[in-house]
């Protein structure tokens, strides 16, 4: 059961967990990424590509589900404007045993940083606006899985 | 041949449009050619495509390398920063 | 904010996530372990030591929180009789960035298998009852962190 | 000296009690001594402690090695299987 979504609405983590867990899987690992309000950040905007973003997420989801034989996988990414504390991304991975669920979860969050058509723009209280640059470390973490 | 080109993130901001239909000359056959042509076309292109190494692209909805042959719909954008 | 509990009541995952997330941490990793109904299992009973079990969990929690500089950590283990699909264990680990939350979560679930005074007894539909034996693999996974 | 000894998991089932107060002879000074003495004491002890290598223990609420000196409260149990 693979569920992938790209949405401008807030991510309802509790509802997504309920839906994902309906099967009563042995082990579920999750990752929640939220907007950090560091340095006076007031808004995070995520630009996306209407076709490639969802295709990229779906591709990653199927790769992970196959590689680790997952029983269920939920991968939801928010796009558009967000404020500090709001959820950007939710990954839920389930399998009979823990090692596969944990590895799939980590793989997905690493790959999301480098393989999916999403671009972050930060706005700060003092009026500064900047597009986030890719980080060297993200590339390294993503390549561990090759 | 008319191409639909869309721009994302700071490439879009520098180009001032999110999408346009263009008709490049016959010699523009790859994505790298297109980026070079856009950079030479006007001031906003010169700004957006000053560093071609920082530009990524997709052709007809699929990620493509700079030397890939152009299709009908081209997307140009910076390296991604999702997650 | 470290929250550790050993309880016979069902674990309310949604309520625990709400409590844990109150701070709006940048990255939260979680692990949920559930009773698997394989081979006709009808009941899983977890025996525990009234003093050492909670002390062991608290020790692991503080070690993980220190090692990865966590912003928040929730570690809840159920004991007593459970049925398939019920939650045995919940780990929630939060930090500003993802690597620390994911690593802490994996560390805790690995160590729970080997370092905390808990013993599983399985009852099956055909009447068989057996105490679960430690698995070689669990010892190996736990020792990766030494 | 009187000791309170508690048993867990299959050790408890084989002993038939979860806790008892015992008074071992003076020569029983370590946890390993205690396990050996319980194994020799009666049939249920022989069953529970037939394989001392599979027994773990705690003394006064703290995990302890077989050669640790006894305290007032001893817990004896198999290797753990939580998580």
C-alpha cells in the first residue's frame, strides 16, 4: 500500500498515521520534517514542478518499497508557503521487522533532499529573502544508498 | 519549432516569467544549446543563466542531461533543495 | 524533555505524538513496534522487573539524548498481555536536524532488544506457549553502537 | 543472612514462585554460588538453573555479573527479549 501526495494544505500527521497503520504492521518507522524558525525566519516557501515533483516522489516510494519489501509506505510533501513549526514532509514506512522500516525511512528522507523537484525559499523578519542552496552533506548522505 | 519553456525557483524570478513559448534558431538542438541561447538573448537571460553548471533541466517531464536533444516542453531550474 | 514510561495500558500513539511535538522540533523520527499475529499467535505477554525495567529505559533515554543532543525524547514500553496489532513500544526522537533524530531512534530500538529487563512469552491458537529466545542478530545490531 | 530472591520469565515458571525469602549457607557469597545452590536444593531449582550460562541477575536493583557479591535483594532471569 503506497500512498504519495504533494499538497499545499497542512499535513494532518495523526490522520495519515491512522490511515497508514490500518494494516497493523509489525514495525513502523516515521520521519516528520518541520519548518525551523531559526534566524528570524517567518516563511518557508516550497516551489515545485507540477509533473516532476509527484513523479519523483512516486519513483522514490516504489524504489524503497521494492528494495526493503515494505508492507506500507506513506510519503507526503507539502509545497507552497509555510510558517515555523508546520510540517513540510512526512514519511511512514512499515514492514514486519524493524530494520527494513528504519532503513527505508532514512533512505527516503536522504533522497528527498537531492532527487525530487522542490526548491526552498526563506523569508526573514528583517525582510531578507533567499533561495536555499543545496548542502554538500546532503549529496553525501544521498549517495550512501547507491 | 516552438518550445514551451518553464522556469522554477530563482531561475523563474530572474527570468520574470514562469513559462513562455519561444522559437530558437535551428542550431539550438540540446538543452545546453538552449541555456546558452537564453543567456545571450537578453539581460534577464544573462542573469538567470550566468552559471550554466548550476542549471538543471527536464524535457517533456523527464529529467535530462545538458546534451539531451530538446523536446516540446522544457523545464529549467536550479539544483533541488527539498525534504 | 525526556519522557519514559512502562505501562500495562494501551499506548495512545496519537496522544504521545501530540505531547512530544509540542515544541515544534525541526526533525522527529519515530518507531512503533506492534504485536505480529504470525503463526496463529493469540497473545504476547511481556514480563518485566518492577525496578530494573524503568531504570533501564531511563538510562537508555538519557544516553541517547546526550549522545545526539536531542531536543525531545519519548520512550514508552508496554508490559503485560497484548493481542496482535497492539503497540508494544513507541520511540519518538526529535532534534533540529534529521541525522540525529534518525540515529537516536535506531539506537534506542536496537538497545531495547538487549539492554532492558523485558521478556516476551507467546501464546498460540493451538495452545502452545513459549518464551521468546534472544536472537543472534539483535545482539549484533545492539553492539554496532558500542 | 536472609535474602529476598525474585524470578522472572521462564525462571519464575520453573521455580513456581515469583519471590521467596531464603537463607543459604555461609559458603554462598556470589550470585554464581546462589544459582548453584538453588540448582542443587530441589527439583524445581534443578530445572530452572540447569544451564547457569543462560541465567542473568541483578543485585539490589542493579545488573550484576555472576561473581558479584550478594546483597539483600537478588533477581534471577533469562536473557532479555524486549523491544
